[in-house]
C-alpha cells in the first residue's frame, strides 16, 4: 500500500528530479546502445556546448587508442565540437587520478574521460593499481564536482581487452556518452553557463596531443 508519507515525499522531490534530467533533444528517442554490450541506454544527448577532456594512458597504447576512438565517435554523435575535445596522455593508469584532478581544478572542461587498460600479470601489481585508480578517480569526481568517467578496463588477458575495445563492443563509446550526459547534469545542477567557463589556452589543453610527440615547452601538459 502506498503511504501518505511516500506520496508527499514524491511530490516534494519531483521538481529536483526534473532539474537533474539530462537535456534530451527528443524525449522518446532513446537509442539502442551502439557501443558496449551492456544494458545501459542513452538519450539523444545534445553536447553542442559541452567541453570534454580525455586523459589517456600510453601503457597498452594500441588498445587505449581504440577506446579513445570509440569515445570520440560518441562525442561526435552527441554534437560535441572538435575544438571542445581536449586530449592528453599520462604514462600509466596510476597517473590518471592526479592528472584528472589537475584538469578538474582548471575548471576548463565539463567532464573528463579517463582511458586506460590494466592487464593482470604474475604479481599483485594489478590488484594494487586497479584499486588505487578506481578509488582515486571516484575521489577526484566527488572532491571537485567534476564528472570523471571511469574509463579503465581491468582485464585478465589481452583477449578480454580486445573484446571490449573493438568492433561493436567498444566501451569507449559508452564512456563518451556518459561524459556528455554527466556534463549536462553537472551544468544544470550547479547552474553553470557555457559562457562562464575559463579558456583552455595556457594550460596545455588547447590542442590534441599526438602520442610520442615531443613537447616544445616543459610542463605537465
Ligand atoms: C607498471 C605497470 C604495469 C606493470 N602494468 C600496467 C598496465 O597494465 N596498465 C597501465 O596503465 N599501467 C601499468 N603500469 C604502469 C603504472 O600504471 C604506472 O605508470 C607506474 O607504476 C608509474 O607510476
């Protein structure tokens, strides 16, 4: 039986729930998932004013490149402009949380996608790094109110990675959609206007970096 208390609670929370609904260009057009073979579906997200930072590892470079490709495809499908996508790299997954924190604190993007692949070896290294990275990324998101997409595959072997980073099952695609959905949610919830944002120029996030390319100036990015 539905109690009077639960009806009052539902009516009280309804306006807040509405404020958190992501912007859909068409409410009925939830599309089937194009990327990973999971249950999640995404609305028709409009990311035309959204800025996304991609931080990817150079460890497991080829697999990570495929994941980033999938992510960029999703961003494009959500109308995120090329000039609003910023990409940089770090050596390995262990470096992702701190790099994400630097980018989050810069206030120059609306969401961050981290992309990395951890493959289990013979020692406990995998377990330690996996745990540190996942809790580190969650902390960055909660501490900075910046959506940080957990784009790290934790796999037992390369075959598992390939299955999740290629073809119709590229998890990177989901990560891109998640970034746009969470960016819209953040901006709406915190009342952030797109023209309030500081420029990316000057902190090195203004152009995509090619992996292996030598940097002209010293500095983190
Ligand atoms: C050292 C290491 C190992 C063994 N394996 C991986 C891996 O599978 N994926 C990954 O992204 N990084 C790996 N690393 C590197 C660490 O993440 C980190 O870059 C180093 O320990 C330096 O902090």
